[in-house]
């Protein structure tokens, strides 16, 4: 498929996707006695409502820069607060600890390792790891940054928050689901497998474009599946 990108350059979007992780889901062994368990309601929507997120185009630093200059740029980013975001590909050392802070993809799975690792991380998690978890930078390979930020999710979240608080049953569940699903929708993969009722003319048209079409039978009749390219404006792979 010929891929079209609506917001980022192709190379940049693929780079930003490398650090686009889902939530952390692990089983932890309890380490506290006579403690308390807290559950924060709607934490995910709250973060989307309150925080600034990058908008506009991202840019990369010159990879030929020596290590100390890359570190100087990184420290400059950390001296500012809301007006910049970055994503970094780096080699780091993560000391042994009960809750390792940085995610890494291995064989299609998300793990949180210790030791010397190479990974892709956005500013919030990476800056936290440096300041609070004794993570050390060994090498910087790529560093992309964006100086434009805004509260792009705030109105959306507030609209459905009001609906959720004033509704019951299915409408309340709908509002909750809409709040939680927005961010992931913006990062959906552009090439996705879709299913449609079988259409001989469309099948031939797709095959002319070298698209493989599968045909099978279900209880509703003949169905075909194929890969479809999405380039909607709402697909904007961006930082956390």
C-alpha cells in the first residue's frame, strides 16, 4: 500500500510510534503490611484534561552532534516546563529496583527491564526516570522535539465528564468509554484489516492495486477482508 500521512512526515511518524506504548499491566507481589489501597477515579481522562500535549510538527536534532552537545540540549529541555516535549532513542543504565521505570518492547511484548538497554521514550517518563530512579544516559542516538503544546483534549474530556456524572446505565458507560478511547484512536495504525460484504467488482479493483483479498463464508453470507489505508486527520501520533 502507498502510505499517505496527514500530519507528520512519514519517517518522523514512524519514529514517534516507537515510543507509543500502552498502559502498564503487571502483577506485583505486595510489599507492605497494614497498608491502604487507593483507586483514583478516571485517572486517564484526568491526565488528558489537565496536561499540555505536543501539537504541530516535530523536528530532530543533528545526529552527528557529539554526545556532550546532545546532553546540553536535553538539559535545556528539562529546565523548561510546559512549552516543549521530546522523544529520545538512547542507551541507558537502569539500576536494579522493584519498579523499573522505563518500558521496552521485546518480541511484541512490553517489559520493564533493568541493566543496560536501548529504547524509545517520551519526556515525562524519561525525565522522571532520570530524576527519581537513578537512570543514567550512556548514549543518545536520536532526539526529536516539539515546542508547540496545548490542552488539546480538555474540551472533549469535560464534555463527556459532564455526561458521565449526570447519567446512569448505558449512557454513563458510553461517556466513560469515549473518554478513555480518544487518545488511542489518535495513534491507531494507518494500515488496518477490514471486513466487508463480498463485492466482486471491488475485489477485482483491490487486486489490481496489489492488495490481497481474502474471501470466506459466515452466517450472513460471503465476506471479504483486506488491508485498508487510513489517513484521517484525527490520526496524530504525538507524545505523552
